[in-house]
């Protein structure tokens, strides 16, 4: 057979399937059709070759769930491999020549025991094969040996290994079914979660799930559990539809990528939604359906794990049953329904109260009944006043509040009880630095604040001393509840929604007013801490004026921590923690002692002066007084300050220091202020492939500046190697002396940046320029997607506009930045209102050119 002709025909048949719109609407039919075509061509190509082995498909190929660019895995099965290597090589070569790019493994019977003991993933292939050609008798003998090798003891070990493997996979790819850019195969709720259950079912029942019918393995598995009454029919239907949804996403993801790609990034979400008929912003609805499907699959996996764990452990004696009330009993750590009963919403909330109080779980039949009851409740939408009582009791539990609410959300109970919360389930906003959907983020925030019960930090002590924790929990629960209505101003609308819900729940005026305040201001504390000068009396006075008492400040600090710590693993940094703590401590002192920001800063300066042994030295004293910025003393150690003084006294034009701090390298530059200095320094750092994460600018009265930058390598995201310091130092020296052709260098490396920027920064995002009035300065906030060299271009443009930067805070959030600048014009005056439009236009245009 002519390999080229076969290859051409194979590709033609493949392309017909890949472009068949009717098939693409039905992922099961698509995968079966594609798998059968591959099987057919393997049989054609290898026909006539004398085989002493069996060739079987494995993995997604054996399941007949091949997505367009899935691996085509085959296994050569021998009784004993003895000099057959040439035949195997010939088969693989023929297949590749025909365009069928198989991945092959060779196994013999002795491998069964070996891999069962040593390699879970390899052994999994043995219980998931499908005969293609060769010695069929040998293939059946192989299957018999595989299942005979699984003893009761080894079965328990394999199932336990599967559970451990699930945990490791979820740790790596995300243990939430609501990760915003999930791996459709490996993230929690992905395809692999259901496949694991299939493998366990196969082991427990000593059977291959492959079927001679033209259906996928998953369809066959679901038909089996429906027949075995593991789930009721409509639960099986939900599970099959959920798997279909995610498999369909995977098929389209492969086709749009033109390769095997299982990471559902933002750029592909919108494209897939459009292909599936979700137009405009409808792709948000598509992703909601995706998250709902993933949650159903994850939920089924969790239920399966619990069920098998129960079977693996010896049963508890009935004497250990504790009657909780007429409806529920507790046995060990599991809650059971004592008799058949139609579950109302108030009954369901009651059992969740018990779940939280005893840190127990719900028996699987009870879980199933709750799921069905919730679906029935959504059809009637009847409000039961008694349910409010149990919900309030859940919020007042001594522990496990977040855990309980999360469990309620998993089965749809939280959305059924709070229709307003249901609106944020599966909701997200790409272009913002969140990693989770709004509901998942909210529940992680609740869990994080509860964990403070075991900490000795300032936040820990605040939480432990909090009397009305339910008010705190409600504020966290409602802080993002209005996002589906409007991202802009969601904190204001959210406060009104909180009022409506709390009135319905029976809370009093003071409690409602407190929660409204916290929801309305849940962004305020971070905005002030991360974007404003915390040694500016005006800033401190404005912030402190928000609070009628220090208890409100305590609550807002906890809400802010909960919100930020639940965004993503990289957002809550030590730097941000320190800034929030500094703002909290200063404001607390002002409120408790009834003093102004100016009084506080003067008091702090006196304390530092009196506590410093070096302050008696004239040079040290003069240096500090000339800077007049307390944050300088907090940012640098006494040893570092002495080095600064030494360098300044030497009269050298430029001094550069490097130090490691966490995952950053801190670069400090000391020189005399000059026109466009900040822009030139940022340019010098940018052309050395450095990302600037934040900047601190200190200026002495004599014009000496001490600028400090937290930087990292933009490609690796880690601190800089020492061997790069000399080049960076030299470029900074040239930049300060205005001898570095930054624009030329910048344009020179721009082509290199563009080749990798698409990998680093995936979203175009939105640009916003805002202005805030201040006693001495005009404050400009620049919101933008991050780009390499962005800070250089912004400060360069500011200089061209005749604006001088006196203070800056650079805040990077994933792919986004919020940069704040305290500005005066060249006459050292605030910018007039009629210049705002020009500045906005020029800065926006500069950033858009970079995007």
C-alpha cells in the first residue's frame, strides 16, 4: 500500500470530521467517529504484517474519546517479548509514514505485577484497553490475567493510590472547579475526575468498560451505574451532560489551537463560546455552564471517594449512633437521615448546622436527596422564614462557618437560600487579577479569615477578639454580590443588596448599617494603602474620618485581608501585608487617641529620633531631617542609611545598591535630581529585561534623591542573578548622566519583547486615568494592562507634558497595574482642571501604542 496515498486519504478523512459542523455539536459522536477512523487506518496500514502480539488502543483512544489532537496511544502486548523489536519498529514506522502519529508502549505478561506495584499510571492503561488487531486470543488472555492479578488487598491499595493521585493532580492544576482558566482535563471537575471513577468502577467490578457499540467508554459507564442504581436517572443525565459540555470544550479548544491544548485560557473561552452560538457577552454564560458542569463532575468524584473510603474502613457499631433530632442522627463523622422525608429548605439548613457544629459530613444518600430537593425548590421558590433562623445559627457557629457555606454551595443550597448569591455563582471578570469565580473567591475569603483563629498575628488577635463574627462573615459574603449587576460601583450596589437580604434574615438596624459600611468600603483600605503616601497627613486624616469608632476599622482590616488573600496565591505579598498593617496601626492610634495625621507623624518622628543612638551624630540627624519622610526609616535599615550618607558625602554622581528581599531584587539609586530622572531610571531598568513591581521615591531638600525599586526578571519572575549587576549599574550610571540612548535601546529590544509578550500578557484590557485632589499635589492613578517598559513610557510622557513626579506607588496585579503618581507642574503647582483632558488623552495614547 502506497504510504503517501494512505496518508493523503487519512488526512482527507480526518479533515472531513474536523470540519463537520453537525459532528462538532455532538462531542460524543465526534470522538467516536474520529476514534473509529484512526482504528480503521491502523488496521489498513498494518494488514498483512505477521504479528505474534496483540495491538490494543489505550487511554482516550481506547475510550473512543479522542479529541482532535489527543495522543494516539497503542500498546503491543506480548506473552513474552523475545526478539520482536524489529517488527514493532516496522509497525510504528508504517503508521507514522501514513500520518498516524502514534505513541506506543510494549508490554509482556510479567509487566502486570511489576507495574501494579510500581507505576499506577502505567497499570491504569492495563484496565482500559481495546483490541485493534493481531492475536485476539492473546489479548483476551491478557485482560483475564490483569484482573486476576488484582487481589482484594491490591485493589484497596490501587484505589487508595488513585485518591492520592487525585489530590496531587488537584494541588498542581487547581482543586477548585471554578478556576478561571482551567485545564479541561486535569483541574478539579475536569475530564480526568470522572475517568478516575470509571477506573475504580472497573477494578471493583472486574470488567473492561469498552463496548462493541459505537459509544464512548463514559457513555457505557454511565449506562452501567444507571442500571446498577448507583444514581437516580436524572442525576445520571446531569453527569452525562456535564461531561459532554467539557468534552465539547476540549474538542473546540484543540481545533482552535491547531494542537493538543487543554488549558482553557481567556482568549479561547470567547472564541469557543462564539462557535457554540454565544454571541457578544454571552460567553460569560457559556463559562457559567462550564463551571456548573465541572462542579457536578467534581461533586460526583468527591461522593465516590467518600463512599469507597467508608467501604474500606471497618463499619462503626450502631451503638455509636447519636440522635440529633427527630430527622437526623450522627454516626462517627457522618450524618444520616433517620427516615424517608421530603426535605424542605429549612430542614436542609438545619442539617448543615449540624454538619458545621460536629465538623461532620453528609451521608451520600442524604447528599443526593439534598441535590434533588434543591432542584425542586428552584421550581417553587418558596421562602421559609424558619430557614433564616438556621442560616443565622450557621453564621454563629464557633468554627467551620466557611467550610459549611462552601459545602452548601457545592450542592446548590446557598444559591437556593440566597437568590442574590446565586447570581455570582460561576461569575467572573477577565481582565482583573482574580483566579476564581466570584462565589469561589468569596468562600475562600471566608475560610481564610476563619484560619486567623489559630494565628498570633495582629489580624489573628483581632479576629479572635471579635464579638459578632456573623457580621464580619456577612460582610465578606456580600462584598462582591453586586458584580453581576455592575463591576463599576459594585461596592455601592452591594451595600443596598446587603440591606435587603439582612432585613429578610431578621437583623437589626445597627448590624445592617455595619455590614453596609464594610461592603461599601471593602476596596477603600487597599486603595489607600497601595496607592497613597502613608506618611501624608492629608491621606491619613481622610481615611480616619471614615470611622465612627475603632471597631469598624478592625472589621474593615479583616474584610480587606480576607478579600485580598482569596484573589490568588501571588496577590497577598509581605509588602502588601506591611502596607495594610501600617495604615491600620496609624489609623488605630489616631482614632483611639483622637489625634490628627500631622500629630501622629510628628509623634512617630520623635519616637524614632529618641530611640536612635545614631541620631546624635550631626550627619545622621541632618540627613533624616532633610528627607522628612518616615517611610524612609521603615524602608531602610540603620546600616543602609549610614551607607547612603557615606555615598552622599563622597560626592559621587551615582551610587547603586542591590539586595535580595523575598522573591524580588531591590535596586536603590542615589543621585542628584534632574529633569526626567525617574523616566530615565525606569528606562535603564526596562532595557535590562526587568519588571518593576513597586517604586519608592525619597527626595532630600538639597535635591539628592534616593529611589528604590522592587524588580524581577520579567521572563522568569524571580530575582536577578548577581552577574547581571555590573551591566545594570553601568546602564543606570549612563541613564542618570543622560548618556544612555534609552529610546534607541528600547526600540532595539522591542522586537525581542514582542515575541514573548503574547506569552506573558494575554489580555488587552482597559485603560483608565483618574485624578484626585490633594492639599499639595495632584494625584494621578493610571490603570492599565501590564506591558514591559510601561512605567518608562508613562514617566517619559509625563516629563514631556511638563509634569514632575514627587512620589509614586507602583502596584502590579498579575497582568494589570495601578500606578499612582503625586504630581506638580514645572512651576511646582498642582495641575489645573483644564489640563486633565490633555493629560488623560496623552497618557492613554501612549499606553495604547504599547498594547
